C-alpha cells in the first residue's frame, strides 16, 4: 500500500520563485528520502532526512520532517527551468528480519516556467 | 557512487513476444536488485526483489510466470516480460539493494515498454 502521499499533485511556478512540496506518511520510519525524476528517466536521489532530524539543507534544497505529524516538506529555492521534473518522497521503514522497506509516494509534478 | 546501467531505454514489441530488460551494476557487486513498475503519472510499484544465485521474491499480485527475474551474477539482473500484452506497457525501473554512502538508492534509467 502507498506509504507517502504528496501534495500538490502538480505545481507550476515562475522561474526564481520557491517551490514547496509536501509528503505525508502513515507508519513509523527510519528515514525519509526525496527523489527527482525527469520525464521518462530513472530516479535520482536528492536528500535523506533521518527520523531524529527535523531539518536538512543541501544547496537550494531544504527538507523538514515532523514525525509527530508524519509529514515532510521539500523546498526548492530560487527555482530554475531545469528543476522541472517529478519529485517523489520515499520512506524507509523496518519491515522485520533485518530488512527495510522503501515505499514511494505518488509524486508532485513541478513545472518551472522560464 | 554506485552506477546502475539499464537497457534498453525503450522497446516496442508485438503482442505475444517476450522482452528482456537488463540492469547491470557497473562499479559494485549487487547481491540484490529491486524491480519496479511505474504507470503514467503514478508512483513506483515494487514488483519483485532479485537475489543473486537464488529465486526472486515477488510482491503480491505480480505474476511470476509473466515477469521472469534472473540474477545469475553479481553484476547482472534481468527482467523478462513473457508473452507481452498491451496492458504490460509501462515504465520499468531497477534499483540497487543497498543504500549509497549518502543513504539513498541508485536507480537505473528505466525502460519504456510499449506492446502493440
């Protein structure tokens, strides 16, 4: 079953603006990751935030995690046309017997207009 | 970091034929590879987990005889869609089993399968 649910499903902004995407999940997690997917391509790992962390930065990316609300947000500052892609959150949760399960949300399609 | 090479990038085949998709780990030994299917504008659905030298583990609802997975070496995992039908048309992606040093996973570039 789907673990993460992103919103909005689609987001269109002007170049230079900030883009915020949200992700909610249902169960306890070990960490939460964000991935980017260009149309027709594979996924590229962007950033990981552990369950004991609240905020993390990487370049123009800022991720927050609220485990009490089971939610995360990805902020892309000063967006560029090249940021146009789909963004997925993925949770990593312990699934027993020493194994971890990676589960993806439905994704947010971001369009940055030049 | 880990590099996974997936090919073909796209393939068009006739109904009833079989198609093989390959994922190769280029700079590491992949004892485990995960295979996903992605429908248009939707998320990734885990199909199966391939393990080098043993049988693959399939997710509930995935037909083992339809989607044959082979992981015969530490650098190659294959997914064969047998007797393909138009409803098998989709985007198939593989990923590494273990996380990278940054904690994320490495995905192949995906294969767009169109069955006509």
